[in-house]
């Protein structure tokens, strides 16, 4: 991809106004960010590594392989295809392990909550009952905590389960379940699949790339339809299933006169406890005593998405802005737990009064303060953290908050919300979405997931999403890509009229939704699996997820987790396109991933670095699916008359869009 050189001096990939604004202030002088390091390193990425053909799985290597050159196979004889497939497998194992270890903590927190050992409660009883049904748990005559305890314990057991299949798999379309069974890739136990993946990629074990890819799918399914799905559902039950909520996204959410605490990482247990503690009278009083008007919590990365979705707490930054938010000099503490926390934040914080507070024994960092977050004494841990942040308020020196640039978002589009807004309480269904796809107002659905990446321009997500919605493709976003799209103003309902094609704009205006829907954090991609399943079940769009006019992308991924997500989408029948994947040094393997696997899985991988071309590859795929379904006819613009609006408007978002207040 050609990177657009339009940023400020020394930061070529920056388009975001507030990032640019902060970086040019005096207070940020001397702050080195990843943007600078990308330039400073002075070395381009190793060709063998970036194309997947460097093997260091044993001490006879590392071996760099050149496909087709007889002398350049591994010392053990490993071919380019084997090495690339093994490396890809290990990415999937690491990505799945990260999601599943996060999920395990959430399940354990859920069990502790069911036992009454935390300050949280079982909030969404309706969802508890629907999950109890999935897990064959008796609900008659039992209180919510008893049911929750059994559910939590059954979920926890699936991590160490050795045989059988994961329970959530049965939520998938029957056709997909049958395909997995036929291929022998139904996950047996969550941890088992990760361990087996690591074993099979050890020197001298599985040396058949196609056979390895079966385990790759099984491992990723244990993530998507297993651990991640458990995490999303149990977190919803405990903290509430998201409903549409207005908030703001940008560095400008920091407040001049308050103690700014950013919460960065992934597990919402910590963030939820901080939210509760920040509202407590003693913490509020302590903040006032320190001369602040209060405590301002703001999210970073997926923790940000979790508390935005459920509480409407503003998001200060996505992955790509974690250093910039510190460079404002206005953050008293950045509290971190696990995943996507750059080691550089400790270095940046040194220039300011800011404390980086690590809270998880699994993730410590030199230069940070460690305050262990104790699940069983969460309030005390949270207060200790906040007390430290409040103590820093008086030490704040020069700072700069780019206040004018923050943008509104409407977030909170869980699968349940999408269901509801289309039909209200009584007729909740995906029927209107399917109908609007069939009648052509909506061309198809695109999932945009995953990270930001300093090697690419920070408006890449925006450019792709604008191209998609202009072409009437509804965009569902999660993770840092959702934050990026929020920052770009695409999660305001008004964005439909401003940027969407006429058909999509009409549907969005009628429902009062933005053309880009925020569906949550990285683990919440499981919501997309359920949404796709629901679209198949609703009828009219084929028998399989692979029949849907839908596509997925993580256009500037950086984390191994994003690849695991991509793979479980592919193994669920979805066409997934990334900017690039480290597989291209192996010809047969690449061909298999981008073509061959479609026959078995229904989904396949693709690659494209140019944002606009990437969007059009997604659109082309969507059109091909429409063609196969026989719905790809040119549609004249059908305006909604009042009856149609009334029909659709039952669940419109209160105070949002043209439908006025919700009728419920
Ligand atoms: Fe990390 Fe989840 Fe990627 Fe953002 S999107 S950079 S993984 S925080 Ni999931
Ligand atoms: Fe080289 Fe084979 Fe060892 Fe890999 S496993 S480092 S290809 S000898």
C-alpha cells in the first residue's frame, strides 16, 4: 500500500486531527511514539519472516526457506508450505490462547459473582435463562444465582474438557455443524485444541499443511464458538447486555478539572470495579480534597469498548493512540491489565506525572507500579488504584487536551439490540434486515474487526468503511477498528445521510441507526457469529453462513488474536480479507488458503493492501453471493412510506434519528 504522506513532520501516517494536534504541542515534544519508531528503526521487515518461511522451531535452524529452490529447504527437509503452515498455526494458537485465557478469567469472575463473592450481580436474567437452555440447565424453581453458578461451572469445565464437543457449537446452523463433524474439526475442549496445535507444530510432527489446517480451524473454533462466545455471553449476563447508548470517542474526552484515569487492556472485571469505585462517596471526596471536580474514567483499546458498550463511558483512544493519550500530560494514571499494552507506555509516562499501573500477575512491566487486582476484594483493589491516581492530580504539570475534536457515537449494538431495533419487543427479528438485503436496499454486510497498526495510515478503516457504506454495505465493527470508525464520525446516526448510499441511508434513517454499528470488543466477534446464524435462520438468504452476502476484514491487523478471529470466520463460512498474511512465501499453502479451503469450509482468505481495492473485493464477493441467491437485480429506489416506517420503527433508539422516542 502507498502510505499517504499527509501527516505532520515525522509522523507520516497520521490523519487523525487530535493525534496530530497533541503531537505538535510543546508538552508532547520529546515523546517518542511507535510512529517515530517505525521510521527510526531503519530496517525493513525481514522478507522470510514476513512471508512466513523462517522456521526456528528447532536448534538446527533457524532455517530460511525459499520455495522452489531445492537447496533452500529446512535442515530437516521441511518445505516452504510446511513451515508457513506451521508458523500460521502458531499464530492461531497464540491468538486463541489469548482470547481463551481472558475468557477463563471472566468465567471465574462470573462464578465468584454467582456465589456472591464480588460486588457485581447477575443483571441480565433473560440472557441467563437462554444460556441455561443452551447448557441444559434446569431453571424451574431456582434462583438466578443457583442457575448462574451451574452455568459458570459448566463453562469452566469446557476449558479442560478432553472429549466430546463444546456446547456452544450447537448454536451454529445445522449445516455448519454437519460440515465440521464431517471434517472432524469440532473442538473437544478449549485448552486441548491450543495444546494440540502447539504439539503438532513441534519439529517433526505434522508436516502436511492441509492436515495442519484442520487443527487450525478446530483451534480457532474453540476460540470463536467456545471461549470468546462464553466470555461475551457471561459478561453480558453479569454486567448487562449492551443496548444503544450515546457517548464520545477521542482523546478530547479527558477532562481538565478531573482526575483522568484511563483503563487499558481487555478484561472488563477490572474496569467495571473501577467504575463502581469511582462513583463511591469516599473516592469522590478524596478527589475533591485533591482539588479535582471528580474522577474521569476513559477507556483505551478493548477495555474501552467493553465499558463504552455497557456503560457509555467515553473511549479516549484505540491501540494506535495509547502513547498519544499519555502525551497530553493530562492522565493521572493509566491502569492496564492484559494484551495490546505497548511496553513504551512506561517510557512515555516517565516524562509526566502519570503512573502506569499494572494490575495482573500475568502482565507486569518494568517502570510500572504493580497493584494486584484481587477479584475477591475488587473494591479494595480498585480504591487503592484510584487513590494513587488522585494523589497524582496535584502533580500535573503542563498539559494539553484537544477538546474540540471529539465526536459523538452511538454504540451498544449487541446481537439482541439489532434484533430488537428491527421489530420492537414484540416482533424482535432479523426479518427486516433480511428483507432489506433481499430487496437490495442493503447490498450486504461487512464485518470490520481488529486492530490499528502504525505501519499504515490511521484513516485506513475510515476509507474502507466509507467506500462500503457508500455502496450500501452495512458495516458491523468491533475492537480498535470500531474506535477508529467512531473517531471518524461514522457511528453517528447522521453519518447515514452524509456518507451512505441511498438504500442503506434510508434504512438507517428509518431505524435511527448509524451506518456503522459498534458491536463491541475483540471477544465480542462471537456476536457476529450469532448474527450471521440468525440471518440464515430467518430465511431467504440461503442455507449456510457461506451463502450470505457478507464478508469480513481486519484491514490493518497487528495482533495474533485478529488472525484467530479471521480463521474462525473462515471456518464458519465467511470470506475474510486482510491487508496481508505471513504465508505468501509458500505457493501451494497460499493457494490453499485463498482458494482450496473454500470447498470444505465455505469461507476463504484473501489479501489486499490498498484500502479502496480491499473494499471493492468485499463488495465483489457480496455481489457474487447475491447473484448466487438470485437477488442481484437492480432495484429502483423504493421510498419508505409512513406505513413502512411505522412497521419498522417499533424499536428505534430513543432520541436518536428520525423515528423519535422508542414506543416501549
Ligand atoms: Fe488489541 Fe483488543 Fe487489536 Fe485493539 S483490536 S489492537 S487486539 S485491543 Ni481486538
Ligand atoms: Fe530448520 Fe526444520 Fe528445525 Fe525448522 S524444524 S528450524 S526447518 S531444521
